[in-house]
C-alpha cells in the first residue's frame, strides 16, 4: 500500500510543483477567468489542479507538514473563501474544528453547504471503520462518520477525482469536455501505475488492483 500511495501522490502532484497556496490559471485570450477554488488539504488541491488545469485557480489551506485535524481559521483563508466559486473538503469531521469558521466568516453564499459551490468529497466513497456505540473525546481521534483518511487509497482517489470533474463541469459547463479529458488521462496514468500499462489497457484496472 505504501508503494501505491507514493505512485498516486506523485502523479497527482505532477502539475502542482510549487508551494501550496493560490495558483492562478492561465486562460487563453477571450476565455473566462478561472474558477477560484479553495481546497482544505494538499491532496485535494492537487486533484483539483490536475482535473481543472488552466480553468481553475486553487488555494490550499493545510500545508503538507500540518495536521488537518487542527488548523487556525486565518484571515487569509477567510479572504480566499470570500471570493471562491468552489470550496472542497474531505468531510467526515476531518475539518470540523476549523472549516465551518472559515465558511461562516467568509460570508460567501456561493460556497455554503447545500450549494453547488460546496463539495464534500467523502460522498464519493463508502465509509470504513465507522464506530458503533457511544463516542466521547476520551477515546482520542475517533470520527463518528468513519475514517476520513481514505485518500491514502489510489482507487478512492480516482472516485474523488471523478466527483471533482463532475462538479467543475456543473459550475463551468463550457469546459466539461476539458475536465473529462483531463480526468480520463489522470485515470489512465494511475491505473497504469497500479497494474502496468498493458493490463490497464486490456482490463478494468480498478478490479485488478483489488486482487
């Protein structure tokens, strides 16, 4: 699993060389300005950039060295969210200690929960390790909705990438073909890394990777 994780993260980061933060897109002359996207974690930011390409400008809140469970809702994050078209988070209570404060103080109706501009990617996966019985803080880092660290699995990452592509297309229908093409290319690279290019072209790599 460690080897698979390294492959997945490496490919997701191919288009994200540079530090986390706002990465302006480069629309061609006459094209619409890029969608402003806030992503809570580096892996989500990488996927949004990978799928969105020049149609997105991404701000990532959590740095690679930081614990996503604990983050301060800094003024810079609130400012970025105030002008965002899309807010992407893991969910399953991973960001419960700080993301709500950013959303509330941003006063941006486009990205509030329940709107097209809010995306919780955990809706793309089947939760694992959902605790049963009573839960309290004495039990430590226990999430009532299941384990939010599903992005360590490349196959779950592909589901999230598909969800992101669909949401970007919903917000920018004119760029749907580009989002779909970038997702397809990303899907093929990940599957080839998981099972080898010959097998990935001949069979469903997602099923082979589970064998």
